[in-house]
C-alpha cells in the first residue's frame, strides 16, 4: 500500500538540486528500491551515493522524530550527529564490502524530540547494487523494541519487590531489601537513597542506605530530602521531581514518599535516572509504578505480620504445648493454626527441635510458614490428605516434606485437628523421616529381584544347556561323516557356530545375574578387542570417536572371551554416558609390570609377573572424588531411574578377579575417567592342565562307562559320543538305578553322572559310589553353572566337573583324564 505523505514529499522534491540528480537518470535498481520502500507499511529507509542521501517511508517518520521532514532527501551525516560515530563505520562497511549487517536489540541514543533518549532497535542494512555490481546505496528495515526492553527491565525490579521476604517482621528490614531490588537496574535507578521519616514531624531524619551515589551526589540528595515534609496519607502518594547537583552536572531526581498501611509516613526514596532516560515520558511513569508496587508489597507484608501476631498463642497455651512436645515426643511435632475453610491458610505456630532439625529451620524461622511451603503436593497427595483430615479429623500416611534447601524428605505423618478452649481450630502433626528406611527397603527389593533373576537364569541355563548338549554332541558326531567342502559339512559347521553362540549367550545371561562358571581360554587380548570393535562402535554411537591403541606381540591371558567382551562393553557404555555431547573413547592395550601398584578395588594375586593392561579412557565429565569409592558397589548408579542397573562396573570387577587380575580407576571432574583392567600374562609353557585340549576319538580299549542322566535325549547323546570313541556304555536314568547296576556289574570302569537329578542328586550318588568303590573314577556334569562352582568347591580334587554343553572331544578328554588319574592312584582293594 502506498505511503501518501512521503510519496508526495518524494514527488515534490527537487532531486536535480541534490547529489543524486534527476530521478529519470537514476539506475533502474535504485528507482525500484525507492518504489518498494515508499509503498511498504514496515519502517524502511534508504541512503544513496557518497553523500548517503536519505529516502524513507511513513513508517520511519517516528524514528526521525522532529528531524522529519527536513531529513527527507538530506545527507545522513546532517541528521544523525548524535549516533554518527556508530553509523559511519557501519555504512562505510556496506559500501566497501557489499555485505549485509544485522543488529538485534541495539541501543541508539536518538534525539527525537530534544536531548538524546534510549531507543532500542532490531534492524538491518542491506546493500543495493547496480547492473555492474557496484553498491549504489543501502536499504534499512527497522523495528523499534524500546518498549519491550524497558518493560522487561522494570518488571524485574517489580518482581524482586513482590518477592521480598525479610528475616524479621521489621518494616526497616523490608525496605532494606528494596536496595537489592534496584541494584541491577542502572538505567532507571542510576543512584538512590532511602531516608527514614520521623513520624512526629514527617521530616526525613536518617539515611538508611544509598546506591551508586558519590559524596557530591549524596550531599545533593540529602539537601533535597531535608526540606520535604511528609503528611499522613492513606492513598498511594504520587512521585515528585526535584533537581539535584552532582559531579556530572544537574540531574533530575524522583521523590517517592513511603507510607505504612495506616497512612503514616515511614520513609522517603530519592531516585535518579540514567542519562538517556527522560523524566516526563519515561522515568516519572516508572516512579509512579514503582510507588504502587512498593506500597502493595509493603502493606501485604504488614498485614501478614499483623495476622501472624494475632495468631500467636497465649503464654499459658505455649507453655503447656512445649511441655508436651519437648518432654514426651521423640518424633518431630508441628503445631499450626487451621480452619475448615483454609482461610487463612494453615500456618505454623510452633515446632519442636526434632521437626526443625529434620527440615533445616531454627525455631524462629519455621514460625509463620504456610503448609504449602513445607509440603510438596505431588499429584494432589497433600490436597487428598487435607480432605481426609477434614472429613475424619485425622490423617495417617506418607507425604514429601520440603527441606529448607529445597530437597524433598519422605515423611511418615500423623496429623489431627483439635479445638482449643476458645473454639479455635489447631492441627497437631507428628512427623518421622523415613527416607533411610525407604532407601533400605528399595535396596532390599533390588537384591531380592536380582536373586530371583539369578535363580531363574540358572534354571533356564540348566535346561537350555541340556538341549545344547544334545545339539552340540549331534553336530560333533555328524561333522566327521561328511567330506570337507560339501554342503552337508558347511551346514554342520554353521550349526556348530550357532550352538557355540547359544552357549556364549547363556554364559552372558548368567554373567549379568552373577551366576556363571568361567570358561577360561588362552586369548590374545588385542585380537579380542579388534573382534569387539564393530559392536563397540555401534553401542557408543556416531557422536563419539573410538580410538584403538594396541601394542603388538602381547602375551596371552587366561580369560573367558565372552565375559571379556561384556566387561569391555560395560566400560565403553559408561564412557559413552559420561559424554552426552560427544567426545573420544580410547581403548589401549600394553604390557605392564605392576610391582609398585596399590589397587583400590582388588588385591592382585601375583604382583611379580607381567600383566596385560587394557585401558579404557574418555574425555567426559569425570567422576567426583566422593563417588570413586562407591562406583564398584552393586546397584550404585548416578544415572536417572530406569537408565542404569548399577551392575555394570561390579561385573567388570568380578570378571577381573575371576581372571586373576584387578581394576584401577583414576578420574578428575571435568577431565574424563580412565579405567585400567590388568590381567596376568600367561606364556604357552605356563598353560594350566585344565585348559580345553583335543583328544583322539579312539584309544578307549573297550572300557565301560556307566552314564547316569535323567534327561533321555542327553543320556542317549552322551552314550552315542562315548560309543563312537570306542567305549562300552551302560545307561541309568537315576541314582538308585545306577547303584543297583554297580552292585552287580564289576566291569564298570567309570561313572559319568549328571548333578541335578530328581531324587538322588549326582553329588550324593558320587559320594555313595566313592564309599562303596573308593578307587572307581567319577566324572560329574551339569548345565547349571552355580552347581559347577559349588560341586568343585565341595569335592576338592576328588571329582572333575564337566560343564554342559560339551563336545565329543571334551567328553572323551575328561573320561580319559579320569582313567589316567585312576591308573596313577593306588589300586582299588575290595573290603
């Protein structure tokens, strides 16, 4: 829509007398831009040529103020002298570089109607080019934000006044807080002074405080206040203006009388404004609004204090209450005024030492606090408790109280309404902090849940390992029947890999619940890290860089590869969670001799031998020193509820100990964390005899094996494996049947029995066999890893325990080891 007034100015202006020349000679881009500006409803202006000649629309007239219309068609330097030091470099930048400039909430002290006054703008300068790419001028689009900026600045003062809560009920303390409310606003309160007023004469008699006032200005303010007499007035007094002299020249000050709720004068506030805040149009309205807000807050404060004093108990009532509270009640006790309509709101009249200590207040501070200031209303729990107490006269339950520092405290509450002899309603509330008890209950529940998971996982593992024994054994038998490279051999190999993976998953499940048997193998730690690399990268995400620094030719370590991968993953996930904004996780492996170390979380069994050190470090926020000693505690976590089980690092520590190693950690807040997993190095010659090894499938020489297994499929599979290796097998479905066979068949050379069977367990069977035939070899097996550990500990060196699932080679090796051990032992002599 066209701008008729400035359009008329444009059409009637003698442009041929200006440096721009006649309009018909202007470049096309210049004429098009001017037409756009004059027809726009948004404040827009242009400036052209070396003289920066201005053309602007009606929306810009208010920005020019009294400079309009003389500024129209005039050079910019002639119109903006007060801000030319800011404009000149900006305009030169546009003409020199051809770049657009943007400004947001920028202060420009403009002389719109006299002296410069504060004005804030969001504006931009955009160059206008001719056909050859030269800058002809620039276009300015501006929005004035002065009202918004000034309103927000002043509202902050009003909000601070409304929230004043002095420690005492003295009005002087309330007015003392006014200084802090004004301190952050140097434009509307360039300096200030507050004087107390003599109630008899109405004259200021004493300086209470001053703000940003030097000696010269303070003397001038004192002189202005001295002759100002205040009369009683129930209305909100209007501010007045007075001129004061200062080192920077004469200044205007606002005089704000302050009256009590009863109209008596109590203080006089003198307030000066900044150099760009005009008195009439800006500072006087601020002083008026300040006076209104101040008096509302002051009178509300006086009303609360008066109400509190009127509610304070008589001396006899307080003495009787204190006698009862302090002499007979060990819990916290709170005595409060209450009404059926909750008007006025329930307010504390007294509290004993236990309640004050629990909530962090002293006995004087807690008096006068309202119910809502002391109790959280989580989901309406407080409101429901109040309604129940109003209906029945009492409430017993749990509520979350608010400590003085703001933290919640879970409290067991017993509250009852009572009526005094004068008919006043009071509440007596007994409170007991149950946070510690609830925390203990939660920890116990976690432990019960973990134990339940452990038992459930163990049962699943037992049954699953029985099934895997059949699968692994069947695949092992079938693989030898097919030539390498055939489809059948490839299928058998894939089935073997799947079965091995299933067994590994079972061990990981048991590792999570803490029930597992370590399947230790000689392993290359660097190779295990490389095998796990892709899984680690997927787990930590794209925002975190993973770096590997693995030393070559490291000695092997005796570890369970699956548990190692789980421990490494836990350390990497912890590092990821410590870097929500991204960072670097570094995994390093090197040879280390920990002769002088003192690890904090385990005692290394062999400090005189080399260790392979696996280090996982991050660039995250680090671990506070006070938490370092707790991070390996089960269920301890710093993550939000539901985001961490508190089992990751305890699993890492358990793996290190089971592997004969230990864990060290170092961290500083803000500088990341470093976890070191140190595992004993094992040379090939040092390999323990219990490691899995390959044994030929023959050489059994027709020895007889009694196979005791309640699971038909597993029993048949074990017999098939042993028969294929040259053994003669006799089946027994339970312990009683096995003893019956042993009593009549003296050709049996070894008993191979499951541990977990209905009726007589494998352990009981083994003890009975040992009692009847002491020299007869016995081999135990189980799919429940907890039984492996338990049986091995109980039996000592007497029995070997073969974990399920097992391959044909592992079963045959274990049986042959028992025959070899029996051969070296003294011969069996019947009793």
